[in-house]
């Protein structure tokens, strides 16, 4: 594990990095560049969501590192198995789904026009 966390803390160090590739490298996670090229923002957003779900209080920096690594792996795997459109990480995807549902007319609600 990189020893930079001894000065700033694992999460502070992660948040200071400037690219997804830097975060993957810091957390010692292999990745395919093609996956990052397509889903980088989605993976990073999901990574942040997964990290927020973990109670990191009282954990050692080693354990925080392992939890962060696990969260990144989980987020990355989500987008290896699926697409950004299917995962709907960002609000814009939810808004579009709601608009689509509101425009949908079920076949059972259709009636024949009377002459």
C-alpha cells in the first residue's frame, strides 16, 4: 500500500488526485482504459456513493485503504457488467426515465374512435 496516507489520510489523498487513472493506480486496482474512457464519471460517482455507505469511523488508515479499494472495485465492476444508461447514476437519467414513463400510453387505455 502507498504510504502517502501517513501524511494526509487515505481519503484526503484520494480526493486530491486529479484523474480516475490516478485513483486506480493509488488504490492498486487494475483497469481497462476502454472501460474508463466510456464510463469514467459514472464509475467515480458510484465509487463516491459506495464510500459514503461505509462507516469509516475508528478504522485504521490501512482498513480505510482496503474499504476504498473494495468500493472502487465494486463501482468499476458495475460498469464492466452494465452501461451508464442501464445503471442511471446521474439524475439526468432518472429525469429522462420519468419523462418517458409519463409519455407512455398503455395499449389497454386505447379505445376506438366512434364514427
